[in-house]
């Protein structure tokens, strides 16, 4: 018996092990972050001080929903592949939303052809 990794014992194999582990760290759904980004700057509250968060919650990446302990770490993150990938997703067409899910389940609005960008 090898048993290299305890997380592999699950029967469902929908994701690769790596993808499954990665998904644990993506807290918010893409659609929620996307909607946050669509809000004008005036509506964004100043970051509240939070002792529980790294750097008192002052260094935040909106795209990735992550907090950083200082500005250097955050800037480093902005340069990272992971952040750029995320940024690309957010700049692209709207990600999967709850409405899509309801439509797929046969609920909500009737399908009137291709969706327009304005929601
Ligand atoms: Zn980021």
C-alpha cells in the first residue's frame, strides 16, 4: 500500500488532485468578484481595519479576494501568474452566474437568444 496522499482516497474523480486542492483557496465565486469589479469606485468602501486579517486587511487584491500582510507582498502578487490569469478572466466575458445556473435548471427567464452584456 502506497498511500502517498490522504486526499486521494475519494472515489469521485471529477477533478485532478491539484485542481481540487486549488479550488479550496478560491473563496468567492467568479461572478461575485466580477460584480464587485463592475461597481464604480465611489461605491467601494475603504478597507476596514481587521486584526484577524494579514496586514490589518489593508492590502487586498479585489480580483483574487485575498489579503496580504504588506504592500511588497501584494505587489509581488500583482505580478504573479495566478493573479494575471484571474485578471484576464475578469476582463473577459461575464463568468458563469447564478442566472445561468437557473436557466440550465429550466427556471428563470426564457431563452431569448444570445445574452447582452447589460444585466
Ligand atoms: Zn490578485
